[in-house]
């Protein structure tokens, strides 16, 4: 399928993440979140944030949107009012390398904490804002890139000097019940989603498919640069980026195809909605791009031929 540029949304600041939620596109910049109407590609609200935004969005079961800021602060956006509420996760350490939603909680890892476990995993109840410090019981002092709920467990990742591991975590006790080494190569994980019966993980060595029942894994590295960043599922295919390009990946056949070539532009986090891709451009001037199927019918009701 061919995609073409439909709209360019000029943002006052360079964005690093685009996310579809609650009928809007949310684009994150360093100190603002821009809310975009997907039908008109117009900015409808600008939500300022202090501290700066790390870029990754997650949504909870109550209809709120969350992101992690610098300074160990978690921020909630109420889409009904475009207002924010902040939760201080801990009093020391750097910003989080990962933010996930699993088992009804937000999962955050802070690194560089002084005293005790330097890298700790925290669980935050999105309704009460209660923070639970799990220490290094889950990640063992290493960095966990993601937490994904499936089958009554939470699946996490670590990269250590022994290689890349998938962890099976019991959320009732915050303990690891199984550790599976998927490769001895020391390459980092980035993100993961559960779809089509597997856990799919983006890594610096390509895409990893992991069976949470058998604990078997497969790497798919037949990609242009091997390193895979963001992962998005539209219910039919998976989509991923490699620096300047977006690719489709068919889970049943493992067929890969480049669908959008952004040449010299650097892709931030992207999302898809109604056959449109919303792509944050994390280099150059502030823009978020909308791409749609060439000759298709878009959310504005018009035919773009």
C-alpha cells in the first residue's frame, strides 16, 4: 500500500511522540503537549508541563493519559479539561527509561537513585496515586525497557552483560517467576506489545517474537538497519520505524515492506488511526506529519487522490 503526506502540523516546539487517544492526536514536545484534531490536523489545545516531557504516553483504565517527565515526576492529563495532575514517584534519581501500564498500575523505572537499589521499579495506582517501591526485586538492578500484561502475568525485559532476557513477573508479589535468555548478544530492548498471540519486542537487533506459553523466541532481522524503534499494532499488521522510515510487518508471513520514506527526517514515536499515520519529527523544526493511503478516504471525508 502506498502512503502520501496529507497534512503537516506545525508545532511551536519539536515533537518526539505522537499518540492517538480519546479521539485526538497528542504530540509531546519538551515542555508542552499539543492536542490535534485528526479530522482537520489543527491544534486544539496546548498543555504546558513542568518538568520536561520524556515523550512516551500510556493510558489508564479511567480514561486518563499519562507521561513521564524529568525530575521523577509522573503527569496525568484529563482529556475532558486539558488539565494536568502530577505525582512525584521518588525523591532522587534521573528520569525514567520506561513507562508502562500493566495489571491496573503504571510501571516506572528510575535509575541513578542514591542509596539502596540504584535502579528501582515503582508501581503507581492511577486512582489513588499511591506509589509502591519494588526495589530491584524485578529487574535486579538492570534496566527494564517495558512491562506488558498477558495471561495473568506481567512480562518485562532486561539487558545485562549476559545478554537479553524476558522476565515473567507475578504482579501479586512483584517477583520474577521465570527468566528466559533470548540471546547472548548484549543488545538493548526498546518497546513491546502483545498481539496476534505473541509478545513482540523491538530491539537493536531487529524484532523479537516471544511465545509467553512455551517461552520460545524468534528474531526477525531482515530489515534495512536491524535496529527497530517504536512498535504499533492496527489490528492487522505491525508497524515499526528505523530512523528515517516506517515499515509494515505482516505477523502471519513475516513479510516486511517500507511504506513511508522520510529521507533526512528523524522519526520520533508514531501512531496510527483510521488508516492514517501520525509521525512526530524529532529533528529540525517543530512538526507532526499526517500520512494516509494514496487515493483513500480520510477522516476529513475528502478523497485525496
